C-alpha cells in the first residue's frame, strides 16, 4: 500500500511538471511566435529569391506604391512615381538597403500566433509612408535627368512629403545594364540619407551663427563698436592670408552683415571663419548637427566630415565658405535649415506615418523626434530674416509660389558644370516646410537648384 502511495506521489509530481512545461511552452509561443517566424530560417515562407511576397506600401493619401499579386511584387502604375519613390519604397531584390521593403520586413509581414502560417497573405500589413507620391514625382521630373537629391519635409513633425535620389530606375522594368552602366552608378544609394557632398555657400549660415553667438563688431574690426549684427564689411574682391587668398566673383564693396549673406561674399565669410578660429568653427559645426548621424526609422544617416582645427588661415577661410575638405550630408543640412525656421530646433525627418494591419487598425505610429537645440532663438530669428532678404535681393521672390527664405551654393568642378545646392524653408505661418536640393553638375545653385525648389513648391501649394 505504501509503495502504491509513493508511486502515485511520483506520478503526480511528473504530471505537474509536465503541465507546467506545457504552460511554459504555450506562454513562450504566445510571446515569441512572431519573432521565431520572422527569423531568417523561415524567410522562404514569406519571400522568394529575397523578394518579399507579403506587405503593402502606400503614400500618405492612400496611393498604392508597392503590393503583391499572384506571387509577384508590383508597383504603382505610373512610371514617374515608381522611379521617384524607388529609394524609399525599395526595389524587389533589396539592393537598396535603406528602403522600406528592406528595413521594415517585420512590420510588413502579418503573422498571427493563433492562425500560424495560414495568417500570412499577399496583402500583409500596410506601411503608410509620409510621402506624397505626386509631389515626389514632381521633384523627380524637376531634376530633369540630372543626378542629385531633393527633399521637402515638415520641420515640426518630421514628416517627409517628398524625397528623391537620382540616378534611379523603374523597378517594374529593371534595366539590363543596371550593374554595368556608369549612368546608374550609385543607383542603390539614397543620396539624401547615405552620402555627403561639398556644401559651398549653404554652409555660410553656420559661420554667421558662430559669429553672432560669440563675437562683437570690434572682434572683427577694431574700428567698429556695438553688436556684430550692426557691423559693416568692406569687400575688395579678394582677401589675403599668409599662405593664400580667397576671392569673390566681384568686388562687393561696403555691406551690412545681412548683405554679406545675400551677396554670398566669400571674403566676409573667410574673414569671419579666421577671426573665429578653428576651435570655435569646429565647435559650431558640431553644435549645428552637421557631424551627427540622425536615426531615421531603422537607418542611420551619413555623418558630415570637416577638417577645421590645426589648419592654416587660408584653408580655414576656404572651409568657412563651405569648401576645402567640408563634406555635408543633405539630411543633416535639411534639419539645420529646419531649425532656423523652427526657432532653434527641428524635428528629425521620418518616412513612416504608421503601420496598419489588414483591417486598417494602427499597429505602430512613430512619434516625432526633435533635434538638439542647434542655435539660440535670437540667432534663428536673425538668420530667418537674413535668408528672407537673400531671396528678395538675390533670387527673386516672384520665382516662388510662396514666401521662402533660402541660400544657394555653387561648387565648381574641374570637369563639367558646377555641383549646386538650394536649401531653405517656407515662411508662411501655415506652411512649416524646409527643403534641400542638391544637383551634381547642375550649374548655378541659385538658378538650377533654385528652379527645382520652385517647381517642388508650386506642386506643394496646389
Ligand atoms: Zn565679396
């Protein structure tokens, strides 16, 4: 009898351990099924040859940009929209590593622990992008076949409404010579997030900020008194340093500080940079976020690089006008101009509005992330007015369909036309948008890049 009782006891313990194990397993399955399903071992269940065979991508207005039908990944019916949105949406084979299809697989695959693999269908979850497909296609057309990048975003929310990177291609008609033709070199890179380029004069507001926040008029010219904002600079067309000189395209003569920006006077900004000194210029380039990598969804932007400290005055002067070894990332430059518009801070750009399940229920909605304080509020106000004057005096207000403040940059190239920039923001109170245009071998920043910005803004105000 005692033996039977002892065996019942052992059986009970074994049964209890067994039931506890079952419960532990069920709980672990409930918590981790989705992660287990999405491991690379199971990739064949929702993709084929790396082509994701579930999930839909739409723009902010519900325009379908990419979807799956009959086991094939397809794209929007308009070729311009397909080419314009390629770098954010993604190519079928994941060659564009920063795209939505490449970085948001786990969001696009809809998996239910209850239904298991039967829950995976072609529609999957939907990623709603912040992009406006029509606006993005207009930006693509405005580039007119040239290589570069364009972005327009809301500096209060971070929502990118338009972003284009060229060279691009049609994901529904992938060119046979895509890998070999030099015209497609860099086509897998989203230049806005992943590249840097010489900024030229779009850097001048950074030097002006550093000067406004640290200098008095007498620091620049002992004969002058009062705040730096009241100082006068006399451009003689060239400024000499011990080891070289910096030129302006013409003699600008006597100018107010605001006019030095509108005239994009190289002599003034080389002189300011040298007066500030390498340590201070370097400190402000960092403060302005130009050496920072921003986190945009699942990707990190390229850091700008500068060689500022320990260099001779002539080189520092050149760095002060955005040349020498200065390299800036378009995204960090856009955030900087957004911060001028926003009073010192701006939202970090973002391409995702939300992720929805097949019933339309919101699964995830990224929150706006603000930049650090990139400048004092008083500096932002000064730069806003100076950049508005720049448009009035230099670029022409009539070229743009709304009030803007902006700065152009033109960087001469030894071969072909100059690389060029146009960066700025709208100043109408109900339009919190900042923009950046960069064109390789585009020509004049104020003309070529300014025209692309004007075309983009015309489509925006429609
Ligand atoms: Zn000058």
